C-alpha cells in the first residue's frame, strides 16, 4: 500500500484520546453482560462485537470532539511526509481517504453525507453506546456517529485470529466501520431486527458493510485530498489478498472453530469467511453501491 508523501492530511475528523481517562467497564448494549479482559475475553467479545455496526441500546452521550493531547498523538499528521516519523499517521490516511470518498459519492447519488469522527483510544472509552474497553475491538456507534479504534486490536487480529495483517488489512477494518456509518445514514441499522442466524439481519448488515468497504477500495487510488492530490497512490495484489484474508479471519465459522472447536450457524452474526470475502470482492469488482444488496432473498 503506497501512501502519497505529498498528501495534505486533515486531523479534524480523528480524535486521539490515548493517554486520557476513559470510561470503565465493558460495552453494555441492550443489557449485554460485560466480558473481562485477557485472551479469552478478547476472543469472546470479538465473536459478539467485532466490526459490529448495529450496537443497540445506549446510555452514553454524544460527546464533544476530543482534543488530540496524548503523547505521540495523531495531531502531528499534517502531511504524508509525517508518516516517516509517526507510523500511526497511516490511520489518518485511511480515515481521510474513506471519508473523502463517501463525502463525494453520496451527494452524487442525492444523499447528504454527515461526517463521522474516528476516535482512537486506549484501555477504555465512553461512547454513545455506553462504556467500552479495548477488548471490544473496532466498532461503530450509531447514536454518536463515531468509529472507535483501539490500535492493539490489529495485533490481536494476527496473533489470535490468524490474519496475515498489514496496512491494507487495517484499512479494510476501518472501511468496514465506515460502511456501517453509510448504512446508518440510510436508516438501515435502525431496521435490524434479527441478530443471530445465517440469514439474520445482522449477518446481512455486516456483509453489506464488507461490500461497501470493497467499493472504497475500488476507488482508493483516485480519492483526492483538499488540494487534489491522491492520498493513496498504489494498491498491490498482495494488499488486496491481505484485505480478503482479514475478512476471512473474522468470519463467524473461522472464529467459532478457533474458540469452540465447532461451528453453529444459528449463532452467526457476521457471516462466514467465504461470504465476507465474497461481498468485499463484490464491492471491489463493481465499485458501485447498487451491487451491495445483501438483503435480497438469494444474496447470501
């Protein structure tokens, strides 16, 4: 994945709260029982919540934009050249490219785009969906329209879930969460009723977010910054393979096999490894939102 050193980065949509006090406890959507830390807790929360855009319930507030005050924070990421000194600037690249794409694409389709800040945190954080710990993994919170990332998750993705990792695997995860934001803007998340089962609304929502991530990927090397320069200048076949690999690693069947030793489709909430790869590739190949209809009878 090639980042443009001349890109003009915008940190106004990236809230780096690492090092600041956050919320305690586990994520408590819809009365969910919180799960403690440790590898077992992380994996169980991954099973339930990984890349989950349909977090129900609430109890939190729509907090004001955070100030980037943590040591080594992302506010120093002003241009692509800053990546050399701060490798975390790649997350600003991801966020800027993804939001810039959707901010242009939705109005072209007659839909207003509303920005969704990406909040990077450590340990714990308060959200519009309630308090969350780092063990939850990446998620999108509909009430406060934010994407939440704890960067240690990407190591967990490799060490515990067997993904190859890499920059584009990370970008896929961020793009998937912003896919949930697009669904939220269209009112899709509010219509999710069934949350478990191979044909549940939850599975269809997750696969659609994968497809939307693929759409951004199709256009990623052409998305311009504020001055017209592209953020990302190249994606290789290996990058795409790593994105597909990450999608497969978070399939319900793969995770259940690792954690339970057997697969139970009736408890699926995100789709199988094959489905997640297929829908990501559907968006990648088409580059068109109309290809992401995971709700039709034969789509799964």
